[in-house]
C-alpha cells in the first residue's frame, strides 16, 4: 500500500503508507516548534493534498531553525524530516529562502560545550541529505 503527497495533479512523493503516516505525524509534532501550520491536509483516498504556500513557509521555517541552532540534538531531530520536505518543495518548483541566507544564532537553541558555543547548522550538509533523499523518494 502507498499514499501520495500532491499539489493538484502534481505528485511530489509517493511513499509507502507507513512512511507517509510517519511523515505526517512528524510534521504535526514539529509544527509547534516553528509556530506554523504544515500545509498538509488530512488523507483522503490515500492522498495528502499539500497547500504549497503553507508547506513552503513551513519548510523554510524549519530550515531557518535548523541553520540558526547550535544544538546538536535539535538539529539531528529536525534534519531528516527537513531534508525530505526540501525535496517536496523543490519538486513543486519552489525554493526555500533560508537555504541561501546567513543564519544567526537563535539563543533558544544554544548548546555550549568545552570549546564554547557549538557551531550552527550546515546548509551544505542539509542540501546533501536532501539530494540523497530525493533519490529514494518515488513519484
């Protein structure tokens, strides 16, 4: 069994049902972290309709949070989901402005170790993971 994430007739991703359900549940768990709705409508006939403007804003906020955090665990928790969301946004021919911006440290996500404040998130690392995910995401 599989489900589909789409914008109208444009299929962004066609994962197995379990993976789709986990992606949606993860989006719902992460949404309060950035204070935005996900843009993913409830499933109807194995299809999740995506509100592209809302989903793109959600993905952009996640990327911004990831890049502006020095907290290793927070970034790790966001990383896989965010890379997958990036693929979906790009398949819809949209962009995520936070990927090209200059991040600044968000003090809510500060991690200090023996060497001081840990480094911020890495856009290149996130981009590389999104490329890896893209190859594993059937449409």
